[in-house]
């Protein structure tokens, strides 16, 4: 059993006071630590609030920017669509213009062709007929061609009228010799034998070397034959053989003479 000493009695209050002091100091330390913790928590909360507000602000700014970009994209799409529409409209206009230009070019070509044809019809033309080349007016060629077409259709009256009109209207025409030859044939077809003989003789007088001259003499002989003038028929056939001995017409004249009766003593008709 421990026995209390006077020192122990003296130290007890001191120990008690020290312990109380230490407990108070510990209590103050605990309170200090709690305040610091609370302050740290508050600061952390404040920081988090600030960070959240900053993030929200940034998000709001980004959202605004995205909205602006969306509006810009919508505007761009609208502009692109407008440009597409305008381009399509312009292409349509261009196609119409191209079609109109093509149509105008075609019409211009037709007009130019018609004009060239008119000019060509008005200009003298080079014609080669019966071994002869010469220049004729369009009207000369038209009259001659139409007259021959009537003769081929056995329209002897129309052919004769056209050929007479040709030589009267164009007295120096290059068609004159050929026109006289066909005029004689037309009159022969009309049984106007004397007029036919006159036309053939005009041809012979104007161009005795004409390619149709032998046939003209043979046709004169035929006209005399139709007139029952055997003497002039024979005389004409003999003239044909003498002047154009190497022609087919001369051979036909020889064959014809073989079938003709002997020359009579009657006076030959003039």
C-alpha cells in the first residue's frame, strides 16, 4: 500500500491543473481543426461553385456559338439552295437562248439559201446543148425547158408557142438553132409541114455545121413526103447524103431512096 507523502499532496493540484490545461488546449486544438476543415470545405464548395458557374458560362457561350453556327449553316444552305435555283433558272434560260439561236441560224440559213437561189436564178447560167456552150438568162432556160417538156408530152401546140416566144423574146439566144430544130418538129407534129420546112431551113442557113443539121434535112424530106412532093423529097435526101455522108441521117436517106419510085418528068416544086 502506497503511503502519501507531503510532496505528493503538493503535486496533486499541479497535476490536476496541468491536466485541465492540457485538456483545454486539446479542446481548443480540436475546435481549431474543425474550423479549418469547415473553412476548407466552404472554400472547396465555393471553388466548385465558381468552377460550375465558369463551366456553365463556357457551355452557354459554346451553345450560343453552336446556335450561331447552326443559323449560319441554315443561312448558307438557304443561299446554296437559292444559288441552285438561280443556276437552274439560268441554265433553262441558256437552253432557251441556245435553241433560239439555233432556230435563228436555221432560219438565216434558209433565208440565205433562198436568196442565193433567187440570185442564181437571176444570174446568167452556162448551158451546154447540142455540142454548144453558151450563157443564158434564167427566163431563157425556163422557156426552152418548158417548151421541150410540152413536146415530150405531145403538146405540140404548146411547145411550138413556147419556142416561138423564146426566139422572139430573145433573138440572140444561144438556144436559137436548137429551138428552130424543135420548133420544126412541133410544127411537123401539128401537120404544119410548110412551117416546119421553114423552121428547119432557118436552122440550116444559120448553122449548116450544127449537130442537128443532118436531122433537119431528113425532117425536111419527111415534110415533102407528107406533102406528096416526091421530087423535092428525093432532092433533099440527095443533098443530105452529099453534105453529111457519114451521118446516121445520111444512111437513113440512102435507105429511103431505095424505096422511092423513079424520078418523074414533072417540074419539081419550089
